[in-house]
C-alpha cells in the first residue's frame, strides 16, 4: 500500500517534472521533502514494482525517428523463447502478452523509419514468424490522470 507521502509524490510528478538544474530538489521543496528522500522514494517505488517506469516521453518523430507497434502470433509453447529473442533487440521498448490470436505485442523505437523497418525485418528473421507492423499514422493526446490513492473522508470512506 502506498504511503500518503508516496501518493502525493506520484500525483505531483504525474502533472509534470521541473526542468531545472536540480529537479528532485525542486520536487522535494514543493512537497516538503528533501531531495534525497524524493530520489530514495522513487527508487523504492521502482524497486518494488509500484512504478514500472520513470522517465520522459519523447515525440521521437520530431527528431526523425519512429515508434512502431508490432504484433506476432506466437505458438504458446514457443512464447517465452520468442519473447527472449524479441527483447534482446535494444530497439524494443517493451513487450507484453495479449489474449488474442496476435498474442505478443511490442514497440520498436528507432532513429528513423528505415531503421525501424530494418529492426522489424531482423526480428522476423530471428524468430521465423511474421511480424505485423503498425506504425503510428496520427498522434492523439489523451491525458487520463487518476489519483495515486483514493481520497479518504474523515469518516474513513473513500469518495
């Protein structure tokens, strides 16, 4: 369970990260914490799997690169071996299982559309299965902000 301090930290960081020389100090100052306690809390939350990622989101296309969502129909008996091979490519940002005929989905991040196509071709050759590439055609920004923990009323019930 999240402590109230960690929930406040997550909520605060969800709204943005200060772009200053010492951002963790600025976050700590805003929340009444030390810079070290902010860093320690984030490391602890990541280490315990409460947070799975802490980092920037880039619009890679602005720099000439490309993100490509890809999917593969993997025989169940081969799933882990194929996942290990796919994940060995440094361009694979993340990989996850889905309950679908295309049961493995992953994202390739590359420095150019040509590099993304090359990585996808090398993955296909390495695993011996066809890879369905779904490059982004249009970007939509939809922000969903949920509190890190429910607000608790004085009577102890959530709102």
